[in-house]
C-alpha cells in the first residue's frame, strides 16, 4: 500500500519517523521483535549454534533503518570509507572478491619465490556478542551525528525479542548484539571490524575480511621475518577481540 500510494500516504509515516529520529525514541510497538530460527546447512540440530536466529522487525522501523543505512554509506563513508579489503555487504564485492584477492596474493608469492604464511580466522558470534558500546562507537568515530548515534543506540537497547521453539516461548530484553536480519546490521558490523583490518594491514600483512571471516597473509623472503610479522598481527587480533568483548573461534577451519 505504501509503495503504490506513497505520494498520498507519505505524510503519515513522516509524522512518526521524524520525531523518532529527533528524540531518539522508538515507539513501543516497534520494539517488539519476533525471532525465528533457521537451521544452518549441514549442522547438527542438537546444538544451539546450529540454528541462525533471524529477527523479524516492524517494517516501519526497517524503513527508518534503510534511511540510516543510506545516510551512512552515501554520507559518512564518503569521507572516511571502509577499508578496501572488506568484501562483505558492499556493492560490487562478494565472497568471490575475497577469494580472488587471497589467491592473487598467493600466486604473487609463488611468482616471486617468496614464503607465504596465512591465518584464517572466524570471529565467534560477531552478530551475537558485540557490545552496544562497540557498535555505536565505530560509526561515531567516523563522524556520524550525535542525533543519529542516539537513535541507533535506542533502537538496539530497547528491543524486546519474542521467540518460540518446540513448544516453549520466551520474551527477553536484548543486552548486546546487532539483530540478524536488521537492515542496519551489516554496515554496523563492518564498521566494528574495519579498525582491525586497517591496523593489521598497516603492520605489513595483507588482511582481507568478509563480515566476521578474516584472512591474514604475510609474504617475504625470510621465514623468521614472516613469522614475526604474523605473530604481531595475531597479537593485534587478540587485543582487539578482548577490547570488543569477542572471541576467535578455535573450531573453525578453512
């Protein structure tokens, strides 16, 4: 109805969206989110991590989220763009882009008869475990206006999730994480990880990211130099993960 009759109906939604943004207030009906669980392919359903929680949110709230997403991408990130090696949730980039970059680096090492050392890392539960402070701080450091930052914090902190599974129901207030399925979640997640990509690349490694999957490649003529640079990069990863309240999954392998 909104799509077909937007010219006639636009004024009514704007009467809701504009005060919500200005006051940093999320109407009560928008706060209630239904969470459904989607099985991950090839995973045993006996473990909770084998199910992906997807948040089904108010479409009016998602409309405002989409406006924020456009404002961040077309405004904030124009002056301070994401690191070029972040391949997720960006136009013209994908998993194939990340794989191509990694393979290109390795082929370059072979052609120059160099040593190449790689570390394949998975940030455990990045969507689930990232603190609200980390999520808000990342766009704010890039210049996101205080009004926008306040609204995003309110949107994250005021959520009430409702879920049911195998006959049991639960309602809870969320204390951390981006909502999987949220319009803003991908760009907010990218902003949190972006600092890690920038720092590790500055150390002399080639670090590539696709959302919460990270690959660090170090190339060189001498094994001890390659080892030292890789260890320094891994130390940075550990410190970053501790600071952001995240963990690197020891089970995940390439």
